[in-house]
């Protein structure tokens, strides 16, 4: 059996993701696609708009054979850490022959050349990078400028301006760093740009646009928008706009779970974050991922002006630190994700288990294959985790806490019954329902 691996967030699932699954299987000649997906929080350092199992169910109904959860420390890490965590998990599963990712350029050769430069870091490149950082540029911008200086061309900087290209480069770096046997493929991103906020007439709107549309699904419940007012748009109107943007089975799930388990926003976690920050001093904050000394002091010195999560992120932003870096740092503080723990995980091979979220029953042999060929134990039930080493137990407990906090917010917002992560069932889909 030939299997392609996909690294995803599905926040939420849309037509572009369906195209990715189908096209990845076509270009690689694969019989099945297995998905490594972020859990309840995503790489931008914010909560996913809907719970992980709902997003996993969408993927399974649209052709994925199985969905595995990327541990939260990698799912919310830098692009580099996200890629290394995901590629190493695919490696550990031991069943994928290839990995296929979307990109704006669809040019594996050019992306590979940039990856080689970033891995080797020639002295001329490093010197230029240091100079641009001293000028006060953010790291992403300084890296773009350094690549231009080193290559004497605007091409590489242009490629590094698009988010899917950037992640693609990080996947290629991870494959080389980890000496992975996975063969890389890339396909061109269809339709709207990653950051486009408007609905695309061609049926390929971005996840950002769909999230923005869902934000209008009830002003009385919305906590994401700040300033101004907007009409309480009927959800039936929103569903009508989404008919051409998401597969039919996903539209049904959006309808069934609306105001039951989604939408969820960053500001829904405001009190949780403020509680954690009120109990911290600058020195204590330095233990957490993505928190620098300067950022720790900015957080503590401006805490009296904390009104909500999103507003506080914007308040402490500087020219040198991107908004995404701020988002990740505060999320890591809230979830208790520490630098030293992640260093231990990486030193020990990144992963201790492969956490299964769900599978298609007509592709169940993929799991049998993984159990036989994989280097990592499959974790279908949390009660099967007693054999894990202490570091593995710690990693798993971080994931469990993160999910329980997310579901607590869902419970508080929509008055649905809380279901502890230990009682959450596997998602099982009997057949493809597009």
C-alpha cells in the first residue's frame, strides 16, 4: 500500500483542503492519505475556531484515511518547530512514502534551494542577517533581506513572502535535518490567497475568509471583534454563502454543531490568560516557549492595561516582534509549555507516541499497517498510555490539559456538557460523504 502524508490544520476544512487530499493522492500515486493535524490550537498561536475532533471528522468524510494529532508544543511552535514535529511524527508512523504540501509557487526546486541556504547558513548570509536584525527588523523580514543580499536576487525574498511557501521550505529543511526517507511533493494552492478575507467566487476561499464569515454568526456571542457594531447575520445566510466553499458533508457538520461547539475565539480565553499572568514575574515567564527577557518585562509592565486577550497581544507588540510570536508566547504561558521540556522531547526523538483522533472504517488496514511498521506506539485510548516514559507522560498531559481548557471554554460559552479528554471517543467514519 502506498500512502502519502499530509500536514494540516483544517481551521476549518474547505474546498481547497479537499483538492489537496485528492491531488496529493493523484500526483504521488498513493492508495491512501494519512493526516497529521494540529489539535485545539494552531500555529498562529491562537485557538482553532472549532474542536479538533470536529475538524478531524470533516477530513475523514472527505477522503483522509486517518487523522493523528500533532502534540500541542509543536502545533503552536515556530514554523521550524511545527515542521520538525510534524515530519518526525510522519516518520514515526512508518507508513508514509511521501509528504505533499501546498505552496503558492509550486516550485520544489526553488524552495529546496532556499532550504539548503537556511540549513547551511553560509557566513555571508549570517552576517547579512545579523545586520538587518540590528536595524530593528523582525526576524522574518531580516531573513528575507539576507536571502536577497546573499543570492543577489529578489526571487528568494519574493518566495519567502508567502506563508505556504515558508512552511514548505521548513518541511524541506526538516526532511533534510531528520534524514527522513519521505519523498517531498508540492502542489499549487488554488483560489484565494492565504490571508484573503473575502469569499472567493471560484469556490476556493481561504480559511481566514471562512473564519471571518463565521464571526458574523451571532453578535450576541461574538467575542473576537473589537470596536464598532455589526448586524446579527442569520446563520442560514452564512450557510448559503458557504455552500460553494466547503464540501457538502462539512456544511452539514457546520450546521449541526453551530453554537454547540463552535465558533471559538482568542478572546474566549481572556480570563484564563490573565489569571496565569497575574501569578507570574518576569523571571518566571522566561521558562515558557517563545518568551524573551524583553517580552517578559513588557508583559508584566503592561498587565494593568489588560482588557482582553487580543487587545493585550496588540498592546505588547513591537516592531521587532511579530504579532504571531506574541500570540504564541502568551498561549504557551497559558498552557504551561516550557522551553526545557521541549528540548528534552527533541533530544529524545521528538515523539513518544502517535495519538489517533479518528479513522475511516474502509481504510482501517492503514492502522494495522502502522501498528506493524511504525516506530511509535499508536495511542487510540488515553488509558493505553501507562507504558510511556516520564517525558512522554508529561507531553501527553500537556496535550490533555490544553484540550480540557479548550472544551471548558466551549462548555462555558454554549452551555454544553463538559466531556473530559479521557472520555472523548475516537472519530469513526463509515464511508466517504462529500
